[in-house]
């Protein structure tokens, strides 16, 4: 069977009260439509067609360069049936069509796979859910034998139909050639004056189809986003799912309700994550990594036995094994800690290598610097890497010791085993093995403190 996927994404999203098209609002940092596209890709379809309308250019631009997508414009939103009809000419390689909604982001791949497999031989498949409160949804009407007969929209339903709690998710899988025929037979003579995709179901039944109904494991899989309350609900549901996967895979989460993953985490064994952690992009954790409360990690690679203490912000950095970071450290892009490093409170490191076992424990800025192994950077040391126009490099050799409150004015090199006296301003290279300092001599003089005149 060759599968084609149509994703309906032309709706206005009025209730979002936003300048951004609805399907570009994000769950876990990824547009709603991106979730649906990725889920569709997991089914290895031969083609994916996205029907766009409102804010179309912005939607297309977001997925620029993704060449497996075809885009079809639905200039006027005349209904879900009309939307699918617009996509039909683009669907020319498949024999089954799976219809998805661009604002329903949490459908699991397994759920769709089951639906698609149930219709592998030119069948008609429908995904439904049974809700305590079905208000607003199309209801699934079955006959006495329990076979699905048709779908009736809320606004067209009679009193008895409104009591039906099994509802249409909108997701269906149908034979392409038959679908074309049914779509051309749709009319908009209904309460909303729209061409309803749902009406093709009754046509299929009339043509002798036995509708294959599947239900997802949880109703959240079929939930759409119409407003920002629903957006937040789906965000939490998604995060809960991610948290459960992490725990199942052996990660300790102090509170699974207080971790956010906007990207992917790969991890080793026995990692522990305290509350309010935020992970973005690709984060890799080795074995036994411990992450304190309130940390933000964005595109970070962390080796075994690393400890990140509370309140650190770490971005595009590599942290080698046995290092200890924080609390309150900031590692910016290009920070590379080789291993066994200590980076302490109120230390900022940018585009610098910190060698094996080196320490930068308090109140420092290290930028565009290469630090060797076994170096101790005293409190308040600043690399002056910027002259107002250009950036310059600082090099610090193995086992150097930089006294507190020193300014290293780049470009400058500190030799191996060199010692810099506290409070120095080092603008010329400091040789290996020597004490270098720039400091006014300390003097003590007899002196009388002035007193207030009467
Ligand atoms: C639709 C179903 C309803 C189902 C519900 C599930 C129909 C007629 N009804 O109702 O049975 O219970 O979804 O959420 O299909 N869209 C377009 N172009 C259009 C109209 C809609 O692309 O002209 C897209 C929307 O962007 C959205 C999806 O189709 O992603 C569903 O549209 P929506 O207006 O939400 O349909 P409902 O009335 O909720
Ligand atoms: Mg809807």
C-alpha cells in the first residue's frame, strides 16, 4: 500500500487572538504543524500535502527547505471536505489517503500506524474517541448492529444524537480513488454552509464499506488547539509524556511535573534531574550526571559524573567528565571544559577551553581563552578580550595561578606554571615559572584623619 498524507492547516485560529497563524504556535518549542508533519513522516508515506490558507507565506517559510512537503493553498475556508478536495490533484502517487489536522499535535505514531494497517486493503478507517463531554464534536452514529453509519456535526445534530459520546477526531484513512468521487458529491446544505469531509463516511457506507474504527490510547492524542488554554494543556500533556519516557528509561526526575524538554535528550545511566530544569535543542548526558534545580541547558554535551549545581544557564557547551559547575554559572557558546573542571558562582565562560582539572571558581569572565591543565583562576579574574573593535585571544599555560582580581588584557599569554599577583593588569606576556605582578607598592604613613569643624 502506498500512503499519502493530507494535513489540513488552513483554519484561521481566531480564538488564539494572535498575529501568528495557529499552526505555528508551539508545543515543546516546535510548531504544532511540525509535530504533525514529523508524526506523518514516521509512517513513511510516499507524499505529504499540507493545505494552508491563513498566514500561508509564514507557514511555508517555517518549513522552508523540507522538500518532502507539498503545499496547496485553500484561499477560502469552505470546510474540511473542500480543503481535502484542494489537495487531491497533488496526491498522485498514493493509493490510500490519511487525513490529519495541523492543529492536533499529540497523536502518537503507533495510533496512526494501527489505523493505516487496518485499512491496508482499500478500507475506510476512522479514529474516534469517547468523551465524557462531547460538546462541539461530530458524533459517530452507529446502527443497531453497532456499525458506523454516518457522522453528524454538533450544529446539525438532533437531541438524541447529541447524547452520543463517541466523537470524530477528524483523522481518517481512505482509498484515494474513491475519495475523489465522494468529495465531488459533497454539498454545503448544512447548518454551517460548509463542505464537510465527514459526509464522505455515509457515502462510503452506502457504497458497501465496513468502517474500521480505532481509538487512541488517550483522548489527548486527538485534541486540537483552538485557544491558548488548550495550547498550555497540550504542552503539559506532552511534557508529562516525555518525563515518563525519561523515568522509564532510567532517569530520576525529582518532580516529573517540573521538567521541560524542548528538543531531545539522550542520556546514560542513573542521571538525576532536580526541579525546574529546561532542556532545549540536543542535550546529551553521560552516566550519573546530576543537574540541580532551575538549570537551563541548550545544546549541551555533558560527560559522565558531571555535577551541575542549582541555577546554571548553559548553551552550546561541552562539559567533560567529573566537572562541577555552579551554582549560578553561565556557559555560553563555545565553552569547552575538558574534564574535572570546577566552574563556580557568577562565572561566565564564552568560546574558551578550560583544561583538565582547572578551576574558575568565583566571579570571573573568561572569553576567547585557552586555559591549560591544572590552572587556578582566582576570584574576579577578567579576560579583557574586546578592545572596542576586535576580539583577542588569551592563552594560559598548564599549572598557572592567576591571583584574584586580575585583568588579562588580550592578546596575551601566561606561561606554564606562572603566577600572577592579585590585582594585576597584565598587558604583556607573563613568562613561565615566574611571579608577575603590576601593583603599586604598599605604604604606611603617619596621618591624622580630619575631624569636623565646630
Ligand atoms: C471537525 C469535524 C468534526 C470533528 C472535529 C474534531 C468536519 C466537518 N467536522 O470539526 O466532526 O469532531 O473536527 O476536531 O470535518 N480546515 C481547513 N480548511 C477548512 C476548514 C477546516 O484547513 O476550510 C482545517 C482546520 O485548520 C483544522 C481542521 O481542518 O485543522 C478542522 O477544522 P475545524 O474548523 O476545527 O473543524 P470542526 O468544526 O472542529
Ligand atoms: Mg476544531
